[in-house]
């Protein structure tokens, strides 16, 4: 228990250092909030992949999630963590991220399968920022997606990059899980990519940080 607590404290300190570094880069280099926000999202989410190997109990992850939820939620209308909150759109994504991480970890812990946490976090860490950055910065030959005459805040290039990156990551992750590649893995990876892209496409105001891992987790739980 002592070792677990020490690890939780070390992760807490590491996450705070990441946010501090991100804030310094934002202020010193004058980068856009969208860029520093995506970098923090990528680095923080990717680092949580180690959780199933480090924490034997979900309570430590819950403690970390509560701390960062409160920190991010309380700072949203202040001058603190502008590298996270300085965006033009309204988004709850920053403080939904720790919620998504904990819920995904809890389900994988209850089901006794680390993979149910690792793949959703990989998708969330890599595919979501890739789609966001590509959709925002490549304006030429890119348009917002329209469904039934309703224009979504998602672009064709952004969603396509999410679909392709999600499929590739899923294929690689499933290959290393089973150490083989067959049609079952191909179709499962495609199902994950399609449902994950749909979750990202239909989410609004940052709720994709919650819906993406939950959708990937659901597909995996039904298939594995």
C-alpha cells in the first residue's frame, strides 16, 4: 500500500510539472492555446497507459482524477492554466478527461483486463489531438461536416485522420495482444475505428474526451 501511495504521489507531482511546463511554453513562446492544450492532452493521457501496471487498486486513480478534475474545473475562469483554457470555443473536455481516465480504468480493473484501458487511452491520446490539430490548421480543401443540413464543428480532414489513425493503432495494439493478424483482428480494428470516429463526430463541447474511450471500451468489452 505504501508503494502504491508513493507512486500516486509521484504521478501527481509529474502531472503538475507537465502542466507547469506547458504553461511556461504557452507564456514564453506565445503559442495558441489550442496547441498547448493538445500537447498536454497527448502527454498526460499517454502517460496513464502505465496505470494498470502500477496501481493494483482503482482508489489511487480515483484520487488523482478527483484532484485534477477540481484543479481544471476551478481554474477555467481564472488566469491559471491559460495554456489549457485559452480557446475560442466552449469546451468541458479538460475536466472531463480525468473522469474518462478513471471510468475506463475502473471498468478494466473490474473485468481484470488491462487491454480494456490501454487501447482506449491510446486512441484518446493520439487520435483525438491529431484530428483536432489537422482540422484546425489545414483550412484549404477542408470543410465542416454537414448532416441533415446541420453543420457540425468537425471537419472532413479531422475526422478522416481520426479514422485512419484509430484503425492503425487498433491493428497494432490487437496484433501485440494476440501476436497474430487475421480477419477477426481486421474487422475488430475497423469497428473500433468507425465507432470511435462516430463518437468523436457527434460529441460536442469537449464531451469527446469522455465518449471516445467509453465507445472504444464498449466495443472491446463486447468483442473480447
